C-alpha cells in the first residue's frame, strides 16, 4: 500500500464531493480520528475502513490507491472556482494513459494532422486560422461539418466526453507532451449538444492559436484568448462562403425559419448564427431581440435567455441530440485490443469504468 497515494486520493475525492472531514466520517460510519489519521498518513488503515470510505465517496476501493499522473500542458480555465478541478484532471490523466497504452499496443498512433500549420495559425487572426485548418483537414469552403468528433479524431485529436455537473465548465484541452492533443467536452445533461460541439472546436482553437498558454497552474480565464477561440470556432463551423451561400439560399423564408434552417445545416446554436450575421455586417445588434420577438410571435413560445441554464433545463427548438456529438476512436481501440487479445474483458471494463457484466 502506498500511503502517499492514499492520502492524496482520499483528500482529493473528499474535497470534490464537498464534505468536511466530520461529514465524511459520518457518511462512512467511522470516527473523525480515523479520517484525520488517513489524511495525515498516520498508521495503516484496515481494509474494511477503506471500503467504507470508498462507499461514502462513491468510488471503487482500488481508486483510492490508483496513482495519478500530474498533467502539466493543460489549458483548464473556468469563470468560477471549481472544487472538483483535481478530480477532473485526474480522470483526464487516467484516460490519456489508457489511450496511449492502446495506441502503442495496437501500433495505431497517428501524427497530429494540424501540427505543421500550428505555428502559422498562432500568428493569424482567428477567422483566417480557422480557414487554414479547414483547408488542411480537406474541407471544402462551403462544406458543413456533420461529425465534429470524427473529424477531430481523424486529425489525431483525442476526444473525451466527460459529464460534470457544472454550468461554468464547458471543456479543456491538453498538449502533446501529456499525451494529447486532446479536447475534453462537458456533456452534462443540462448543456446543449450545440454547446458541446462549439466547446470542442473552441478548444481546438486554443490548441492552434495559443500553444504558449498550456500551463496547468494558470486557472483564470483570459478574455482576449476566450474571444479569439470563440471566433475561431464560429468560423470553423460556419465557413464564410458556406454561411453566405446557405443564408442567401433561404432568403425567402421568415427570419425565424431562416435562422433555424442555417443552424441545422451547420450544427451550431441559433445564437452562433445571429452573432455571425452581426460580425459579417448582414445585421446589427438589434437582431437578437428582434429574433426573439419574431419567434414569440411566430410560435407563441419564448426561448429561454440562457442556452446553458442555471437550474432549469432549456431545450433549444430544433435542437440536436446526444448522437450528434459522440466519440468513436477510443471505443474502437478498446474493442480491437480485446479482439486481438491485447487486453482482457475485465481490463476493458476497467478502462470504460463499467462492470464486467455490462462489458
């Protein structure tokens, strides 16, 4: 038993769940002294004690002893302080280690397709960098992106869908030195699929525009960098030629129908369409209240102000579904590794964090 690993993991997992030491002691049916001694590394706890702590923390007993590689080249910013930041980074680290192991075992490592244009992109304006990346990925000037996860994975960007109950965390990204490039998107049920897609491309924007910003110690958002990544994402998903063409093609429709049709073609939120209309000079800032008013008159309903709700789940009209944003490569590697007898069924279940029966 590695006492240092146990100490770090118990404290990290406890803080992520927000209970104090007395709270954890009560939930685990243990004395406060037992919890304090474990977190101070004093003595050798009984197996039954650790089992009760794991039960209270809602993790497996073995999770208390699993070493966590500390990531360094990470861009993980949040508008609010996140108590479970350490847990998120630990989970991402574990996933990256499993991913790297599978790639090596199957001899299936692919170089970062966008690596040779990153230096150039980092000196460009965000919209131009987005266009450069689209060209490098073989996308046509008017082509919508129907499978963003598949496109990123084809470019050798690892994609992880992580559910975190937070409306202030949408995603993060990891550099190559730590097993990336990788983008992690929050797929919590209250976050719309359109927002998940945008967050993934937003993180790609950071990978291409801000390679020097990958430092796990930096936790506060940089408003300039966030704005640049947003512009990158909007132009990557809504390329200039394609956006103009589709917008002009539906010129005969009602404003509401027109916006929603373009939104569905490019798999973005209606607000992204409205922002692009303003940015391209097609409309002014009055478009948003005018659209909301027209939608209310057109449908008799009101669209909630926030796309990502604080306490109330909003459903964007004509919204996407979970299947529209789903990774494949990691799951495919696990299946191949089992078929080729590189790993066992039980190891595959461990990688997926599921039971052997479900596997």
